[in-house]
C-alpha cells in the first residue's frame, strides 16, 4: 500500500475533550475535530479518523492519563496506538499553542514513528494489577500520614492525655484510642484532643482494612497470572 493511500491520526488529550487530527502518508493535513471523553465520543472519534482512508496508526498523548480511556477503545477496535511524548513547553511556545496544532503535531510524530513508544493496552490482568496497586500505594501513604499525625498530637497533648498513650506501640495504641472516651475533669483542649485522636485511630483502622483488601485482590490477580509466584 502506498504512502498516499495511508493515513495517520494524532490526538491531543484533555480531561473532558480530545482533539483529533488526520494526515496523509505524505503529511498532508486532512481534517481535525474535537470530541467528548465519553463512549459515544470515542466511537465518533474512531469514525472520524478512519473515514479518510486506511489508518496506519494513531499517536495519542497521555495514554496512561487523560488518554487512557481512548487508548483502550482504540485497541479494542484494532487500531495500533503509539504514545506521543508531549513536547517541552519551550517547543510548544515556538510553534504556537492550540489543541488542533498539538493534534496535528502528534499525527506527524506518529507518522515518523520517532520519539514514540507502543502504548499499553490498558486491559486485562496486568492493568487490573496496576490499578489495584496504585490504590494500595495511596492507602499506604495515607495510613503513614495518619500515624504521624497521631504521634504528633500525643506529643503536644495535655499531660493527662499524653501520659495515657505516649509509651504505647501502634498495635496497642490504635484499639485503645478507638475505644477511648472523655474523662471527668477534661478541659476543652483535652476533650478535643481525645476526640481528634479517636477519629484518627478510626481512620487508621479503615485504611488498614483497605490495604488488607488490596493485598487480597493482588494475591488473587498474581495467582491468575502466575500461580508459582504465590506458592509457599
């Protein structure tokens, strides 16, 4: 098939809309249009970029972020997708800035097939592991922040509160705080400190349970991919 009969697409991706552009195999600009980031928008975009001829490939910016949904849809429809690296800000300023310009630039990069990488499919077990692990990392970070806040509040707490908890390890501290109540004689600061500590302890346990759930899911997913990895 000659270059003249092939077309290449480029997509500038954003949160709510994507801008697609199509060029010929010789670099001629054929058309560009904007589409919403919905299933209907993805279908319309595919229809648009394939109506000019035989599609060689599509270059998409942000295949692991704003372009993830579109990338999955393109893969499912049999379109080859390459990740187009967004140019540096200085380059973008030199050539001008508009979604249409960026989409055509992505198409030209995809045509040359330089500075591109094959986009991940975003489907299947590997993608399921990725998203589960991302959620687990977030929960782990949040749990660490909670325990740091707890220990900090205990250090600065009124003495009658601090003396109850300052020497407890985390494994004993969390349940003690969860079951704690206001004490007779507490002033406003002591009362509010106990309330804050209890709420933080509840949050810590919720995050702990969330992490355990992610660990269970990851073990099941890994077992599906390679049972030997989880054998003891």
